[in-house]
C-alpha cells in the first residue's frame, strides 16, 4: 500500500491548551496563592509577639498576594509567538543529479592522441 505524498501534514504540538484545562489551571494557581496568603496572615498573627520580623514579612505577603493572585489568574489564553507552524510541508522529491562532467583531455589508449569528450569519434 502506497502513502499519498500530496496529503497535507499537520503538526499538533503547537496546538493551544483547551479552554476547560486553561480555566482549571488558572483556578488552581489562584487557590494555591490564596492558601499561601492565608497561611502567611495566620503566621503573622501567631508570631507577632515572638518573632516580629517574620510576622511583618507574613503580613506583607498577606497584603500583596491577593493582587498577585488575581493578576496571575487573569493572565491566560494569550497566543505565544514562539509556537511552531501548524503546517509541515511534504519533503521534496529528490531530483536527478547533473551529468558527470569529464575532466581535462584524456589520452586515447591505442593512438596516444587526446580526444574531446564532446565528440568521441574524433570529428571536428
């Protein structure tokens, strides 16, 4: 059975992620960010009288992470310019090579005379 060489071939590695998978991924990132925020606020409350600097860092994270989480969650479905082309052309068929070119004049074995490769009978 012979494969058709005229058929178009498509590459699927450059296909974008499905919408449901994209939304699920963004929701997961948002929940993780907000969980880290909740833990940092709780750590700030617990450590306020014990380790003040760690509590201040936790409080700063608790204030900044909601903004970062929303920006990360809303950043999605942009088209990346580095994706490969979706069309892969069929490989070209090999062409016939050029005829071998004769080198400089060669000596004829019987006569010792040189002949040109263009006229093997010696006319001309």
